[in-house]
């Protein structure tokens, strides 16, 4: 995913999140983008005013908290997450 533009990375991460059972909503407002649980539903709320790189970071950091060992991830997404983890 290194060579992809930020908007392409974000599209892939959103697609992956949906496959993992997250509802993804893009809204405007005075809030920070976040992963949350609402009535036992997994939701990712994205502030439309946030830049793509900060949203990508949010996705990757939250994906790192999930047990994804037995979950199919697109190879580009898994590589990106693993590379991000190794930089920490």
C-alpha cells in the first residue's frame, strides 16, 4: 500500500472495515473521527473535515487492537498494518 495515494488507502481500509462488520459513517461536525460501539453495533465515525492521513492512522491503530490473525485481510492492508506496527 506504500505506493497508493492516501484516498486509495482509505478506500481499502473502509472496505476492509465493512467486511469486519463495522458500519462506516462520514459526517460533518465538531467531533474527532473514532471507532465506537453503539448498542452493540461496531461503528466507525469519520469526520469529513479530517485529512485522509489522520483517518488512515485511526484505522490502522484500531486494527492493531483487534485480533486479526484468523481474519482474511487484503494483502495490501495486512502489509500496511504490519509496516505501521514495525515503525512504532
